[in-house]
C-alpha cells in the first residue's frame, strides 16, 4: 500500500492566470476558416505529413465528466458500515444488484460493460483521489484539473504539454479546444455540425478560392477527410450524443492516420437532486459510449488507455432532495486493453465522522496528477525530467498500471 498523501500537498491555492488579449492574426484567421468544416485546426502541416503508419502506437483517451461525479454512488464502498448510515435512501435506491468488484467495493449496476472489462482486467477504478483543488466551483475545478500545474492556466493544458514532449497528435471532440489540449500545435478539434451538409459545389468553390494558399487548402482537405471518415461510420444522426462522439473518436483514432490521443467530454453530473435516477441514466450513457469506443478501436484497443476523471467529488452524506452536494475526493477510472486492471487502486480513508475531510467529504488520499503521471511514465515512456515538465508538483507512483509498460 502506498503512503497517504499529505493533505497539504493535495490542496494548493488556486491562482488565476491573466489572459492576454490577442489581435486577429493570419494564424487565427486560418483557424476560423477551418471551423467552417467543424474542424478547428492549429497545425499547418499537410495530410501526408500527418500519416502515422505505426498501428501499435500507444494511445490515450482523456474523458472529463463535467459536473462532479458522485464516486460513492458509482464505486460503492460496501464494506464500510458508515455508508448506509450516511445515505439511507441512496444506498437502497439501486434498481438492480450491485456488481461486486472485491470484498470492499461494488460497481453501479448501470456499468455492465465496465464490469465485464474488470473481469477481463481491462478496467481499474482508483478511489479517494483529488486534483488538490480545495474549493467547490465547477468551472474552476475543471480548469484546475485540465491545467495540471497546481494553479489555473487557461492556455496551458497537461495533455498539450505531454504531446508536445513526445511530438504526438491529439484530437478534441469538442466545439473548441479544451484547456487540457491548449498550447500545442499537434491538436485538431472536431465536433458534428448541426447545419445541413454542404453541397459538393460549395466544397469545389472553396477549393478554387483556396487554390493559391497552401495552408488554407491543406486545412480544407483535412476537414473533408475527417468529414468523410465520420459520415461513413454512420454517425450523422444525433452526433452530439456521447455514444456517437465515442464512435467518431474511435474512427478518427484508427488506421494509418489515426491520432495518438483524444479528449471527450460528458456533462450532467451535478446531482443535487433526484440523483439515483439521474445517475442511472448518466452512467448508462457513459458505459455505452465507452463500449462504442472499444468496438470502434478494434485491435487498437489493446494499445489504448482510457482515463475518466471529474473535477471533484460530492458530500458523503445525502441531502434532503435525494441528491448530494459539492465535495472533495472522487475517483479515477482507467480502462483499455493496455491496462493491468481487475483491481481497485487507491487508499480508502473511511467514512466515519473523524475520517471525513471537514467532517463532510470523502478524504483524498492520493493525487490525480500523480496517477496521470504514472500513466505517462508507463504507457508513453516518460522519464522523470519529462514528467516534471508536465506535472512539476507531483511524482509518479510505483503502482503497476500498464500490463506491459
């Protein structure tokens, strides 16, 4: 068992960085032009230069659950006698039997695919984690998590720093580049358009317009290629749903030109009321989406690590409206064929009153960024110097997370 993190190390003061005003440059214009194809593209390279013929390249999918997932209703601490006392209604609200992981924890019954992966050692939950953010603002908590520096920097994401070091390429399935992937030239952004598909003559007109500008022409061709991949995958209806975004993500990560990592987002986790029914639906959506990701990746799944995180946890005690309020520690989920799963990681602090943080929240015992650093070290072969550039305030753990690091 690893040593407990010092609580002071987990809670660092949040400092907002100033955001410099930017004038409209040609580069910004290029990005805006790419947006017409729902592809916001920062890099200036051609499609041929992006080719990646190494189909065994280790991949990472970063999934952020926005709204603060209640980990205590997802990875249920069945052996902790305080659980039912703190949550008399929520603990009896499950519509199906819990899915036992070991003698201490069970999985929510809506996570049937993840449970099967656990049996196959492709899934690993990590309990009682925290980014070190010590307040309870959703937006700041998410920004803190995505920055990974112990303070908020709106233009410097942890995953962007990681791909810069290893010269990898990433895709954000979002309307704009999330903080996690900002400050990198290796990032593309894709999101399904709600507009009707453009006629072929419009694309021809754009090609003619851009014929003397190699940069704009390259972005046009790249956007058309991505559009073609997604259309042929059959995700042209209700594409904003997580299951379809996951399917598109798999398509864009596969093949000779598949990207090295991707980011997905799923909102709706702020369950102040009616939590049991809402989490039944949200966890089913997450489970189905991740199953589509696995199916779409095919053999690439064996080289993939999926990391699912949320900005903070929720109160240990249920509230009076069938929900929970903003808390502190939560959980990380690791999945993928590259994971050495089939076990629950982390140190359980207990739910007795004296064991709770501020006598209300699950106490964090390990650092989310240290776990992410461990993934980078074992899956992308980061050395100590490279890890320090990504997460300068933490050290990676020694726990084996990857099956063949």
